[in-house]
């Protein structure tokens, strides 16, 4: 593996907006790909305007949201409606490995940059489109944002408390799951392209991504004909497996088998509770978890969350505090994993960002490029990609 990463030498043109496309691009960039954002000169990626906007006072503010999914990339400013600039972009596409985009279906095709338009220029091109509902079907042109896809996918039907209004996941999982699926599939098709010389078109939808990661929920429906209920932090087949209120704060335990359940019962001073026929087996406890939770909550209210966590850790019961991001990002374990790194924004602001979260032998993740200013690398990329290709052809 090269020091630059396993995807070093892979050229990606990212027509990315806001989250799903830029996140997929950032995964490729973090692993060494040369990811170039193709942006409209009039403002670029809309995420550039999202707060927090940080500034030293001497330069223009820069979005830290934008920075989070656009480090290790370069940016070129291209007006796709300008014939001369569009022609230059097609020359870049001819020497690229990947085109990644998340416009509404049909937008790039109308501008002459659909997959069928570009395939003759570059038969080995891997072209990935991310959208809300896919490129075909009744919902293909339907507008989509993360929250609407969470609702459409079934996710919100199992998220939240029983009898309460539906809630969305606090993290935009539709955007980011689609980005993960896109990056994973792009790398697979790059292998095919290198082996066969033929590229591929990838149709990656946010809806499909959320249905894909809901394997347990969909299989429950296929097996029973019933959709799962909202259970808050509880589990349909395990108990006690949820958040509980201690004397001062909430904490969570996951007694995922009978042995762990016996440890919990002993910890709360009720060692005979596992003999109660309502709570003997995992299925028994799941069926009667409201009654079980009421018994445990009375005991948990007598001590602090920290005390209970120490007790559960001592007994080997999986448990955790309900951390804020401020707490987890300053946690000594997260620091030991190297998951938080310093980042200098283009305007000189010193901030932090999260690292690529997977350890790979022989590869040390680093921030090779700060998040780019709009169009900062237009001439640089044109010179590098096109001059190098012309030199190779001439040679």
C-alpha cells in the first residue's frame, strides 16, 4: 500500500451537494483518491453557507459543516452551460476514473453530462448517481431530503416512544448511509473497470440504503407479516436492554443474554428475580419488559449513573453513559484512537475534525488538503490532468 492510501491515483470528479454526494467523495478522498469537486462558480456547493461559519476576523467566514465532508479534496469552478467550459470538463472526464453526483435525476443528463453522454468519451468510467428514490420508478423525480426519506423508508415508524409522535434519527442517516453504499460500490466497480476495461453506472438511492440497513426490521415483517413497534431505546427481543434513569441522569445497559441478566439482578439486589417466570428467559423478559423496567427503575433511582456504570462494568455487563458530542469528543478513549485531528481552514481558522474512523495496516490517515475554497484549483487540476495525459499520449 502506498503512503498516500489504497486509492492513490484514482481520479474522481464529484458533482456533490450538501451531504450524500460529498460524504461519499470524502470517503474516497480520505483513502487517497484525487477527488475534485466540480462546482458552479456562482456559490458552489450549498453546504458552503451552512453554519457554524468560522472566521479569524481578517478573512471571509468558512463553513465547518462544509469542511467536515470536504477535506482532502480540490475544487474547480465550471459553468456547465458555458460551451467552452463544458468542453474542458469533458476532457477532464475522459481521463477520470469516477464521476459522482447527487443532483435530482435528469439534471446532468439535460446538460449533456449523463452517463450515456460520457460513456463514449471514457468506456471505463464508473459513474455514480445518488438520489432520494433512484433514477427510475414512480418516485424518481420526487423531491427528497434526509427527513422525508426517513419517513418514507419505515425508519421513523420504529423510532421514538410508543404512543408518541414519530421522530427522526438525530443523525442524517439517509444521506450518510447512501454515501457509504455509494463509496463501497464505486470501489467495487473500479476493480471491475481495471480488470475488464469496462466501467459501470451506479444508481444509489437514499431510500434503498435505509431499507438495506434495516435487515432485521424487514425480515421481521417478512416472517410475521407485522411491522415492529416504537420502543424508544428498548429492544423487541432483549431485556433489560435500554436506557434507565438513575438518581441523577440516564445511562444504558444491554443484558443481551441470561448470564448478563443474572448479573444485573444481583447488582440491583434482586438475585431471585431471574426465577420469576415472567423474567426467566430472554423471550419472557422481552414479553414482559414494561413490568421488568418498572421494577429496575425503582432500584436504579437509588444511586447515580456513574455508580451504576461502575457496578455494571465490574460485572461485565455492557453499559454506557448517554454522552453528548462534547463529552464523547473529549473522551480519553476517543483521543487514544486518534479520532479527533486538528484542521486549518482556508481562512486560517484553527479547528478540529474527525479522522477516517477505520484502522488499516500500512496506512496512516492524514489530512493532505484542507477543505477547498470555491474554484481554488481550477487551473491546477486542468494542468495536472490534461497536460499529464497529453504528455503520456505523446510519449
